[in-house]
C-alpha cells in the first residue's frame, strides 16, 4: 500500500534522495524546504504526488504552520522524516555567538519543533512513524565539531524520551545515524574563523584532514534504501539505525569505552547512596 511522507531538508542530500525513491515507488511526499520552489524537476514529474511546503526551521511558528498545512493537504501522513540540518567546523572557542545560536536553532530546536508539531496529528490519526536523522555524531564526538555534536546528542536524548511518551498512541521513532556519506554535507559546512592557537591541535588536524584526500565510503543511495525498508518494516522499529561501516565501528568503540569506564566506577557510584541502615534512621 502506498504511503505518505513528510520529509524536511528535501532540496538536497539524503532528503532529496529519499523523496525521489518514495515517489518512484508510488508514494506521496510532502517535502519541506525553505522555498516552495524546491525540486522543480520532481514536481514536474510527479505533480499529483509531490507537494512542497515552505518551512523555516529557525522559526517555530513557521514549522507548526507548515506541518499543519502538510497534514491538511494529505489527510494522513504515515512517516515524518526530520532530516534538515548542517555542520559547523571549528573549535568551540572560535565560533561566533550567531553561529552557535543558528546551529542550535536549526539542528536541535528546529527538529524538536517539527516533532512537537507532528505529534498531535499522528496521535489523532491513530499513530505513525518518525525517523529522526541524527548522525554517528550523536553517539561519538570528533574535535572541531563540538557544536554540531551538541545538537545531535541533544536530539537523541529528546527522541529517546518522547518515544516513550508517544508509544501509547501508536507513534514509533527511530534515530537514523549515518556516517560520512557522499552528499553535499561536507561542502556545505559552515566554518568558524580559525585561531592560530589551534594549529597542530586535534581541532586543527581535523580541519586539515578535511582539506585533504579523505575517502568517504558512505553510499547515500544505500543509506536511503535502508530508510525506505525501515519505513516498511513490520513490528516495532529499532531505536537506532546505524548506517556505514565507519559509523558502526566508531559507535561500537565509543560504547565499549563508556561501559568499561562505567564499570571501573561501580564502587564509587554505589558508595554515593545511603545504605539501608542509614535510610532506616532517616
């Protein structure tokens, strides 16, 4: 049975690929972009099944209005994909105040606003699915991407919590965690003004590596195929979907390291509680 999607960040990258694949297989797509003129080629090819709604993720009223229009036009939306966002390259100290505010407003608050706007519609229709595109950077952290990581770790915590709140209404969530992929993400990175003090440091080394011949193995076609399969999957969705060998290896290493560190602290953690005898005297 054909499905109806709402996909943000639809003008390029994974969002565009996902929209195109959904349309090719006969689904309907509401695509959210800063301009209603986005995707002219796909709109010409699928005039009856593709609708673009203008949305500014940094304006919560714009997000709510766009989501309301999308649901009103479609009647029902089966899958909401929160995909829009960008990266900021540079040490935290280098970032300007406006750069900090913009990436948090877009990647974190914008994603939260989208989900909050979709929830009442999904609840009233009896359920639905939300795929939140996070990143391997929602579970691991590289130097020179601290503010990007702040938004991804933040949205992961939000989704983990709200998934529990929305489960009684038949609303399911998955955090999609792609590794580096051959999209325009790297070329569209915002950048801080470098400070000489960071040359040769881990942040500076990352900056230099991105200027070099770093091989990106992630295949966006295969990543979006996996997301399509996820939308069709019977039964409960996984909490997370990791995409890419580097993402898998990096996340596994980070989780293992955290477990090892946690286990080393067990005695300290347990000793911080009142004992049963102490509690009996309180």
